[in-house]
C-alpha cells in the first residue's frame, strides 16, 4: 500500500515538477522553429503587412502555406535580414 505524502513532501514534488516543466519547455523551444504569421512578421521587421506579402511574392522572404494561412519561420526572417 502506498504511503500518502505530507504537505512538505507534496510541495517539494510540485516544485520539482515545475522545474522539469520549465526545462522541457526550453528544450522544445530550441527544437521547434518559431513560426510566425504575416502580421507577426510585419511587427518583427517593423514594416507593413503588404510589404511582407511583397517580399514573399518576390522571393526574398521564404514562407510556407498552411491551408489559407501564410507562415514564416524565424530562420527565414533571420535569413532575410542578413541579406538586407
């Protein structure tokens, strides 16, 4: 039969789980590229929505279509900025 945790043990376990969750979220952030919408990309680049669409159309900014949505990776934004 399992022994029940007292309040101190329980709070310590919750603290440990919080640290594990924080660590895993940092790992996930590094593994999954940031993906931005056109309006988010416009804010990052400090330009208009239409300018982002124009850069996508002329091929200087890479994008991916997900259904009707146009998505831009952080890597593509960094590449565009390095070419500028």
